[in-house]
């Protein structure tokens, strides 16, 4: 029996991450029954941080952000060494501190594998929030020494290739390792090609495997629902990806949309993908609106709960990519307020680019008009079927390229 290890952000509160493990494992088992699949976390985490209960307190770390002393130090370092310097120093310190633990964890969990599949998600990223480059480099070096083939699956490319940035060059070195046999992306294939110099590595663009969420969990859309889901994201995400939308812009848009729905007698309920900062933001927004979070907010605590939550809506207005992908898998129409280009890629690939809301269209009337249009038109099932068939085909290619 062949041993396949899936590694990525498995122990994350953002439930789109572990959901991809389940969907990838589902497709691998459909292609080949005689395999043993295990899950690992690329950061060697044992369990996610506790979820926020809407009935409880908001943790200070989630609600107030960085400490004043850290913020002051960050400004000083940025002024002396450039805007990226504080992030680089912090990421370098964190990795060096974790490295001994990571080496031991990889040894315990990856040794003896016949194939390592990196659950790509949004991990091709070095300049926003997390630099995944050192972790990829450690992982690919480990695999190369043990002759274990590596496939990076359906990766999101969240950092533009910049040869002048040391972090980018390190990422290129990791992805160009002889251990990496194939890399697939759900985003921009041409951008991925810039990262890979190994001519023997197969590169392709495929669908995000989350489109199989409904199939894997056996959950279907509630055809009788008349409730609209409002997916909340931490407003800081818009600033981190330079989308020109500030906290008050975003919160004001959500408040106006819900007020319009109320005036039209339409039901709505907020939800998150489980992420702690998103949920803290949702609770703060509820407080500003004079609402009790337990009355209007759902916080799923497992991928299956996330799928079941989305299945209970007639349609959703959201920002998290995997709430859109889950909705697509279930046939629940979505409209997305964009904080990251991956939303545009997904909407375009599924034939509905008009469902993306940007700074220029962040107006309640335009959001609701786009949403009602989405409810009316639904999805092109031909595109969805083609995406699913292509995903199944590429799973077969994973086995071939890995030689198992």
C-alpha cells in the first residue's frame, strides 16, 4: 500500500484550508483505493487555536491587533530599513525559532512516504502576512534527500514574482527543486512559470478541489431556504492586499446591505469561515449595529459545518474564497467583495466575473443588484462539469508523474 502525505495549513481556523485536505483525499481515493493518506500541518501545529464562541468574549489578540510597543518598533525599523524590513525580520525570527521542531515533525510524519502532496491553497506567498518560502525550502530539501516526489496541488499565487526580492528567489529555489515533480495552480499559470526553473517539472492550471465539497461531505443545497448569508472577513485583509477599502468602508457597506435587506423584508444571517480575526470582526460589527452575535452570526468549527452552513443559504455575499467555492460546489449563488485577486480568478474561471465587487462598485445598490442577478442566473453547469472532469484527470496525472 502506497503512503501519501498531504501537507499544508491543516490546523487552521480558516476552514477552507482543512476542507481542501478532505477534498484532495477524496479525489485521490476515487482514483486509487490502495493508498494510505495522512494529513500534516506545514507549521507543525498540533491543533488550531480555539474558535471564538459568538456568546463569549473576543480575545484581545484578535480584537486589538499588535501591541503599541510592537507597532512603534515596527515603524522605526521600517523608517530605517524600508517598509518590508519589519515583516522580514519577524518571519525570519519565527522560522529560526521553529526550525528544530519542524525538522523533527517532518522526520516523524513524512519519512517513508511514497508521495508528498502540498495543499497549495494560498501558500505561494512571501510578502503578505506569512512567508511560506522557508517552509517550502525545508520541505523540498527533506524530500530530495529521501527521494520522495513532491506535488504542489492547486496552489494560489498571492505574491507577484520579484527577482530583486531575496524571499522570492528563495521560493523559486524551493519550487525548482528536483524533488518537485508537478505544480498545479488555480490562479495565473504564467506567473507560476516565473517561479520554476526546473524544465522537468510539469506545470498546469486546474480547478480548486474545493468544488467537490458537496460531493465529499454528502451535503446538498437547501432549495427551500430564503435566508441570505453575509460572510464577514477581517477588514485588515483589504489593506494588506492594497484594495483601497478601509475598515469603515467595508463595515458601512455591510451595514447598508443588511439595512436594505431588512427594509425589503428579506432574511439574512452573518457567518465566517471560522477564522478568529474574521469572527472577531463580525462580533465587533454586530456590536456597532446593536445586535447580539448569537442571534445573527454562525461560526462553523469544522469544514463539514462550513459546508452545511453555506448549504442553508439561498445565496451568499462574502469575501472568503472558499465560501465562494463551497457555494459553487452546492449551486448556491455568490457575490464577493474582493480583497485578493484569487476571487477574480475563480469568478472568471466559473463564468461569472460580474459577481466580484471592488472598491469602485462597493455600493449597497450595486451589491444587491449583482446578488439578485446571481440568484436569477445561477451557474453554467457545463463549465462546472468540465472543471470537475479536468480535476479528476489531473489527479490521475499526479500518480503518473510521481511514478506510483
